[in-house]
C-alpha cells in the first residue's frame, strides 16, 4: 500500500516540499540520498561542502555576468565591422550564399531582430481592462495559480 502524498503550505509557497515531508523523502530516495535524520554522515552535505557549493554558484553567476558583457561587446564589434563593410570585403560568402564562411564548418549569419508590435489605443484600452479583470480575479480567488520549479538565489553581501 502506498501513502498518498500531501501538499503542505510550505510546498505551495516555494514549489518544493519541506524537509522531512513524504514528498521530500521520495525525492531523496529517487536521488539515492539518505535524509539527515537517518544519522548517516554524507560528506556531500557537510557544512564545508554546502559552503563550497554556494561560493562556487556565486562564482559561476559572476562569470555568467562577465560572459554576457563580453558577448555584448563582441556583438557590437561584429555589427560595426558589418556596417564598415569589412565582413563583406574580408570574408567569403557562406555555402548557401547567406552569411560569411569563417571556417569550413562555421558560418556567421546576421539575422533580423524579433518583431516588436505597437498597438492602437483601442487595443491598449482592452489590454488595460484585461489586466484589471485579472487583478480582480486574483484578489477575489476566482483565478487559480501554480508555482514553477524552485531555484536558488545567491546574493553577495554588500561591503
């Protein structure tokens, strides 16, 4: 006989079960991890391991920000080279006549940006009415919601 899983207030708020709940124990079991209450020491979950994990996540987040800034600079450099005509004069056309052949396996192509729509005042008014109705239904309980997957947020201390 299986025990039905119940949803706790905590799991609704965070999208993840609280420690020690049947849902949490099921997740641990499927990952092959014993709960802390089992008394078995697991070095993957020591204070040092958790601190190292959090610090590494912070480092990765910082690296992602640096990479995003570098990607923006590189995109701008390519855009300016395109506008100057350097790509056209220095690189052969891609195999299908689109873009520029960088190596036999690498083609650089410029794609148009996404469409950004502008709507009439009538449409904007309907959108405002819809938002007001949605807000009303949320506050009155007519609307329902679900919570997405939990995620970790790490912020570096100021100072």
